[in-house]
C-alpha cells in the first residue's frame, strides 16, 4: 500500500496529470496514506452530518 500511495503522490505532482485534471475542476493533491485516511475520516464526519440532517437513505 505504501508503494501504491507513493506512486499516486508522484502522479498527482506531475504536470501531465495536473494539466488533465484541473480543466475538469479537480485539484490534484498528493500525500501520504495517513493524510488520505485523515481526509476521508474528516469528510465522512462532515458529510455524515449533512446526510443525516437531510434524511437521505441508502438504497
């Protein structure tokens, strides 16, 4: 997993990938496995509150 994370981090910093993603409205961000896990957990907490308050249900 560390090897994969390192490759993704490297790709997110390459001009070729950056130039393809930015026009699609995607801001490429690299990082470590830990920083990715922290981001996902923070988004889960943030979006979980929104989902619960909206009454959305899983199908």
